[in-house]
């Protein structure tokens, strides 16, 4: 939760309910899986996850989609060129 806040420069505050609900959905969709191992001195409440190969594919597709959205947005922000008569 703190990392999401840091990466968003304070714009996105993630609550525990939102985090754990979404983690469960990602597990059910087989996009992530929980890792069973952790350092011995780590907090036992802390959980670690990794993307599955399916998750990597979904992430790549979403990144490509968002890249297209950004490209379209940039085109729309360019000033209109005068039309020749």
C-alpha cells in the first residue's frame, strides 16, 4: 500500500480492502500466484506474489492498449493544421 502511494507520488492511496480483494481476483484469474517462501526474519503477515506467464501476457496486451490510448491522445492535442484551399 505504501509502495502504491509512493509510486503514484501521493495521488493513489490504496486501502487494505481494495488491495486484498484485487489480489484475490488476480489469483482466481491465474494472473498472479503467491510465493510460498520468504526470509526468516520477515514479517509473517507479509505475502509475496509473482506474475504468471498468463499474467505477463495480459499485462503486455494492456500496456499495448494504453500505448495506443496515449498515442491517440497526443494526436488530438496537436494543433489543427490549416487546410489549403
